[in-house]
């Protein structure tokens, strides 16, 4: 049986992961500006035994109806012991089984934050939750973007045949080079996005609004895609609101956005904060950053992400 990544990864101190969490939270906050009332929502996610996302969405958005899915039997006792709020419910088993049984009466915020590689079962989960989610739901999917070891061991021609067999219409590849270890993350992102986009677009009771297509990396390279099945009245307003502040997170001619891994000292960050938040672009802070080796792109990336990059401190007891 696969061991949960909760045993191996300290999710609460991964800076790129934390940055992504804050970005997704801010996207939801922006959606509130155009009329989404999060107190009416249900959250579905993988809480593990630390429940970081659950705490965040309750404390910042007020969501009180929550379900955590956990597959690893060895974690069940720790999950129940560490549950931070009494209103969190558990499903012990596969997400697919939960989705098959569930009837959602409230719109969802769902973050299917897998620690596995893309697979046909992940694609099926995306299709099912997209079919069942009520209008007004926000769905985010995260997977490990790297090629799996089993796929890596296959000859290129067999790799291509396997992908076409498993992913069918979402196997958006033309040749085996698209599935090389270096190119596989782009395939994984395209397939995941296609599954979400098509599953929500085919719904006739709402409008699909794209929200995010992005990579991030602490150790493993991960990819996240997300969108909203919006009612026709609010869809244009939501699209404009997200576009004003978060358009860089949606795909462009250069592909999905990659959240930078900022490895900064306290003094460097203070200088960057000054440089990117000035109303007038004064030359002196940027000259200082240039002397330290920061490129224009790095400064521009930091300006986009300045509100979301976490700060850590160390203490000794």
C-alpha cells in the first residue's frame, strides 16, 4: 500500500506550497467581491492530520461545512485526534467512492490536492466531481507533474501507447518526445487542464471561468489547475475580477505560470518590498538589487507575489 506523503513532507513549512495556498485563498477572496458568499459553501479536500487548508478556509472565509478524504488507514486515528474543528467530517477510503455516494446540496470549494502522479483514476475523479458539483462551485486539482517511475521505464513507443490508452481524448500528445521526462510535466498539465475544462464546459447549467494553471516546486514539481462553474449572471464579473489581478496565473503564449521559489535573506526581502511597492519607480532600490544579482524578471515575479510569499522565523527554546 502506498504510504501517505503526510509522513514524509512537512506541508506547513513548504514556502512554494504556502505561496500557492495564499494565492488560491486570495482568488476566493476576489470572488467574494462579485457576490460569492462562502458561508453557504462546502469544502472538500485532503486534510491529512494537519488540516492546514481547512483551518485557512474556515478562519479566512468562514466555511463551516467540510469533508476530509483520507485513504491511508494508518493515519485515521491521528486525523481524528488532530481535527481542529468539530464540524469537519471524514470519509475513510477512496475519493472516488465518496464522490459516487455524495449528493451535494451546497456549492463546493474543492481542492483535490493529490500527492500522486497524474493517472486515469485522477482524471476520472475530475470528471465525476465536475459533473456533480452544483453551479457556483470552485474546483482546484493538484498532482505531481513528474513522470512516474513506471512510465519512465517504458520504451518511448510503449509510453505513447499507454498514455493514449489511459487518457483517451485527454492524451494531448503527437509523438513520444512529448512524453520524455523533461517534457512530461507539460503533458501532465495539458491533460489535467483538458479534463477539468471539458468536464465543466459540457455542463449546460453554468459557464466555465478559468482561474489558474500553474507549476510550483519545493521538492517535487507540482501542477495546479482550477476553474469555476459559474452562473451566467456572475460569470462575466468573475472573469473580469480574476483577470485584473490574477491573469498571469492563467495560461499565455509561454505556457502555465511557474511560481518562483524565493530564497531570500531578511535584508534582501526588505529591499525588494521597498522596490516593488513604491508608487514611483525610484532607481536606487533597483540599482541595489541589480548589484546583488537580481534580474528584472526576478523583481517582476516578486512584485506579483509579494503579498503571498510566507515569512518564517526560527526560535530556540
